[in-house]
């Protein structure tokens, strides 16, 4: 069940830059290591509802219900556009500035959690990713999916923290230039807007 193939697959998936990685990088650059840690924690726990949905079979319901899928999807699109605006707005939650203080950790984690919770493709992704690595015993399938999901979450948290630490280290090199900070904010806003556009085009 817990095979080298699963671990390699999970690591490749986690390393691929997605919305959670971009959010963690933005917080690491904007507010430093502690903020990046909370961002990674929030993004990781935002996976829980999708793992639960996959284990309980609710992901299949989401996949077959166009209305339910669209509701969650467009809520996610709206939230990503909100994050894009927060990157551009002076004093926004994701804006990078030299004198920015670290936000409340739970607030950072809550935003990170919502990023993943409002992405309906994650439930369907886990429904496709985990079953091939199960033993085939129906009596232990839910337990096995929970265990594999827990390992995936642990890998997610570890990799995201590393991304965040890298960004926090780069922060000290970038904060001396107003031009660099301005372009970073624009870049993060553009990335979040592009991710919103991609999510809007997703189909169940």
C-alpha cells in the first residue's frame, strides 16, 4: 500500500507549483518565515475535506453534479480574484512591502485553507490518485485512503515549508528595491488572476 511508487508520485504532485505554493511564496516574501509556516499549515489542512470526500465517495457526487461543481468552482474563482486584488492593493493581505508586520497566524492559515477547500478539482484528483495504491480489500479501503492521505498531507506541509523558507530568505534581498517589490506584487496578482481563469475553465 505505502509503496515507493506512491511516495514518488506524491512528491512529484506536491512539488508542482500550484495555488497553494504561490500563496506560501507570497507570504514568505511578504511577511517572512513565520507567515510562510502558517500559510503552509493552512494549505495542508485545506486538503482534509477533499480527502474525506474521496474516502466517503462524495467526490463522485461532486463529479457528476454539474450544479454543485459550478458553485464550488466559481466560489474558488472569486476567492482567487480577491487574492489578486490583495496583492495589488497597498496594505493588502498579500502585498509585499519593506515594513510589513506579520499577520495573525490563524488568519493566514484560514486563507490558505480556503484556497484548497474552494477548488473542487482536488476531490476528483484524490479520487483518481489514491485508489490505484489500495490493497483491494474493501473492508480496509477507507482506512487505507486515510493513511495515504495523511502521508500526502505530511509531504505537502514539508515541501510547502521549504518553499516558504526559500521565499523568506529571498525577502531580505528584495526589500531594498521599491521597483522589485512593485513588480512582485503585480506578478503575484497576475498569477492569481491566471489561476482563477484556469479554474473557471475547468469541467467536472
